[in-house]
């Protein structure tokens, strides 16, 4: 990413766990969006009933032992954006628990929109 002129930033919606995340994310900047403006006018939340979905449970068990914790507002869905001077070149909005961005598509978008 940096070779193409991009830098990594994180925007968090709550303070709980912020210091732990910032330590792991170092040296990249971490911002606390107190008013949750970055998350859009309509916060995307998942229901707790979805936790019982077998595919979600599988992802939870696969992630056990990885960094992070189970504290805080875990129902708010996250996003990944790549933003260039021309606007958003990649966007992934989590639809359900554990829904991950396609890393190959993200890397391709960044390569196609080099900043330097």
C-alpha cells in the first residue's frame, strides 16, 4: 500500500479497547469517532440471533486465540475503504459477523490508483 502512496488508518466507534488496538496497529494512526459520523447516517447492526448461525459460529471458533476481546459493542458492523484523491476506490461494508473484505480486490484497486 505504502509503495503506491497509501497509508493505513483506523477509525473506531468506541473507547473500550482503543489502547490495545492502537498498540497492535502501531505505527499507523487510530482515530476515535465519538459522534460515529464515519459510520454513516444509519449504523449497520447485526442481531444477536445471527450469532447462532453455523457459519458465524465457525468463524468465531476459528478466531479464538487471535488478538482482540469480546468486550464492547460487537453488533456494529465495520467497513474497509480505500480512498484516493479521486474518491472511494474500494469499499467493503460488513454484512454479517466475520464478513471480510476481499484482500485481492483491495490490492488491485490500490495498484490501479497509484498516488505517487
